[in-house]
C-alpha cells in the first residue's frame, strides 16, 4: 500500500494535549476493538455511564460488516460481543479498551471469529494448563511504503549489525517501540520483551507466557496498540511475512508451547511425543500459519523448508526447536518456528491444542 508522503496527513497530537485532561463528567469512553476480514484491527468508541469494572456490564454493539470484509452489503450487521477489558493507555483514567468477538445476525460466530473455536478448545483442555509465548516480528514502513529509514533509492548495507542493534544507522524508530512497550504494560498486556531484528526497520515483541485463550487476546491487543501508537508517529506497521524479497529476513511469529506435563520433571518425554503428532499434521498447521508464508519459509534465513517437518535441539533451521536448556533440564517447552508474522494467534494456538489433545466433541 502506498500512502501520500505528506506531513499534513499526520495529525497534530501536540494540539490534542490540552483537551486530554478535560473532566469527563462521570462518563467513560469504551473503545470496542475487533478483528476484520483482512487480519487487521478495527475500533470505534462508545460512551458508557460510570466506570466499568467487569466486561459483563458492557452491552453488545454492532457495525457495518460490509465495510470490513466481514458481511455482504444486503445483510451487513455484524455484532460485537465484549470479551475482555483493558485499561486504555491513550485516554487513561477510567477509559477502557474492549476486545470483542464478532457474531452474525443468526447467532453464529462470524466467519473471521477464530476466537470462538479456540476458546472451546482451551476450555475443553483447561486441566492441561497450556501456556503460550509468541514472538511477534513486524516491519516499520514509511509513508512511501518502503521500510522506515531505508535509502529512497537502493538498499541499506547487508544484514549483520541490525539484530539487537544499538546506535545510529543500526536501528530505526526506537521511540515507537518504547511507546508500544509502555502502552502494553499499562494495558495489562503480558509483554515479555522486545528486540531489534535482523533486517533493519524490523522489530520483535514477545507476549507470554499466557494460559489458554489469554495468549490470543493479549497478542491481538498488543497488535492493536502497535498500530495505534505508530499512527501517532506517521509510521505504518506491516506484518507481511516477507516484506522485502531477496537476502532480507522475513518476519515470523514463533510460537512457544508448554503444558503442565512438559513443565514437570521428565516433561521432555511429553514434548517428544508431541513432535510425532506435529509431523503428521504438518499440512494442517501450515494452512493456518499465515498467508504468503512460502516466500518466508525457504530453508534460508533461519527458517525450515515449508514442505517438510523436522525438529531439533537448538536448531534454528528446524520447523520446531527444543531450546538447549530444556533438553538439558529434561523439561520445559518447545518453539514452533513455522508461523508467519501475519498468522492469527487464535488459529495457531487452537490448531496446536487440536493436534496435542484432539478436537472438541460437538
Ligand atoms: P528466542 O530465543 O526464540 O528469540 P524469545 O526470548 O524471543 O525466544 O521468546 C521466548 C518466548 O517463550 C517468550 O514469549 C516467553 O514468554 C515464552 N516462554 C518461556 N517459557 C515458556 C513456557 N514454559 N511455555 C510457553 N512459553 C514460554
Ligand atoms: Mn453511522
Ligand atoms: Mn525472539
Ligand atoms: Mn526474532
Ligand atoms: Mn524464536
């Protein structure tokens, strides 16, 4: 997507400042957030009376699904069901962010509501205490659609100095990354850390470990916060798995997984038994591991080949890696390195549950 490269397209957040501490006279702004039909986030605001302490106090709402790729124009109402609330780092005070599920008029989950099935799988296997930690890689683009800070013509120097880089010319937009980190902490999103990535203008944040459905919820909220923060800086976030073809790293969504059994002494046995299950369902997993992932999973740039499953200890070229310290301790977690950065965490973690424990009986 190419945006008009004019500074006038960026709003003046300095001017906003003097309005922010105006009293709200007992009313709360609730930002209803949902996932659209293109893997993006959408939101709109509703005024509610008084503070909201429990998501159950919030009413359903609706929107025009024909404008978001979620419904046909002649039957466009899609319903928003609030599922979780978070403190709003932008408006602060009692104002809240409200994560919603999308439902159709006939009372069935919307086609793009991947949370519903995922939540059922998590609930059915809650006693396994599944934990997930996802490493979300992403790329910052300027308004011209090029990676932020890259020369207008040509390319930056080859990869090497940028990963976890420090210093001018090695990293770009640390301000956005810092702002996002703070926003996540304020919003109670369990952000585990951040680092600059191998390709310049590419970064990573990790969310987790979170139990069950919470991972998908918190990762989506972290994505919302990132888009929303970057908007104020006039920078575009892309989750494209291979934003620049050639000798530039793609962007992934490494998925770290453990269950109660795996975390106990001798848990490595359980981890290894899951490797066999994963191998048998490689195709099913790849189907939900992101669009355009074949451009990223070439076998080069720390990826495995998309067509075959393999696993190894400390092997960053494998589909699944068992961290060295877990192999040594005989317990812990494993890392599925296949998911692309644009994959849906509900689909990833749901598929993982199905492969480990089977589906939910109807
Ligand atoms: P990498 O070495 O692959 O870059 P990171 O440090 O970026 O790893 O991310 C590791 C992720 O694994 C973090 O999100 C962390 O929360 C998660 N994690 C750690 N322990 C567990 C566990 N027992 N189960 C699931 N996830 C875990
Ligand atoms: Mn209207
Ligand atoms: Mn990482
Ligand atoms: Mn990474
Ligand atoms: Mn990783």
